[in-house]
């Protein structure tokens, strides 16, 4: 019976994860037919990235990927929407458990906590070319961007020893197991782009995802300004409908 219970929970977690990603992708892809139907100039890009968590208590660096749609209403400005996903970030910490009653022995003890964090990120914003434009074909261009996003995360904690929470309080009220969390973010980036072929552009950029909300989660070691994420991204952009009739 115990095996069946855990198996059902595991399958439920997978189903919830797939539904979350599916909903985010639907929101993201709904922009595509609008842009295509209007016959406006738009781009599709993809990249590989290395994401690092700078919040101080949950450090990890993991590879990932972004898929992005850009709409070009003018030479210098771009409206964008992108979706990113990354490998599980792993980190470890030392925690303290303190007895709730004076008669409980031992009064305190330390243990290891091995954690994982899975992140997906959806962002919408504006990009501005500081030099050149979105269809510049002969030289490097520089750009900056800013927007708002939503981090959809899942964190899990695996304690090295079992802790009876009816008798002990764990440091920072951390709990074992797996739980989900969300964060609204302010997203900023700066990058460089270079044409490498007909309507194909190579780019590299640095991104910073700043959390603007801190809905508490007992599965995170830190909730304030966490996770604070930065990444280096390298990829290609393909421009469509560049030639006007």
C-alpha cells in the first residue's frame, strides 16, 4: 500500500509539471499566429544557456535553453516573449533541529539536506537596439531589454536523517519532500548580435531575473529575493517577412 501511495504521488507530480509547462507554452505560442497573420516582421530565436542562482543559500549552475518570438514594430524596438527551461539545480546545506520540549533528548542535532530545484521561466518585454537595427546585415549591433516574467519552480529536500517534526523544529522551518512555488520577476538583459547569413543572426547576451514577489515556501532555504538568477545565453535568431511587397 505504501508503495502504491508514493507511486500515485509521483505520477501526480509529473502530471502537474506537464500541465504547468503546457499552459506556459500555450500562452507563449499564441503570439505566433497573430504575428504571422498580420504579415509583420518577426523573428524566432533559440539558444543554449548557463543559469546560476545568486541568492546565497541555494547556489547552483545548470545548462538550459530558450525559445523566443520577437515582433519588430520599428527599426530600434522589439516586443518579445520567451520561454526557458533548465536542468535540475542541485545544492546541499547543513541544518539544525531543536527540541520543542526541555525533556527531549538530544536537545539539538545537525544534519545534511540535499536539495534540487527545477525552474521554468516565461517573460514578456521590450528590447531596444542601441546600435544598428533588428535587420542590420553588415556589422555588430548592441541591445538592451527589460520586461516582466513568471518563474514556475519546484524544490525538493532530502534529509540525511529522519526528523520527527512533532518533537523538533527544523531551522528556518524547512520541510522535507517536494513542493512548488512561483515568483514574479523583473527581467533585464544586454547583448550583442552579428549577421552570419541571409536573415540569420548570431547573438550572445547576459540576463538577470530579479524576483519582485516572495510568496513563502517551506521547501526553499531562502525566500527573500530568491531565487536570484543570472545567465549567459548564446544562440541564433531567424528573421521572417523582412522583404516588403
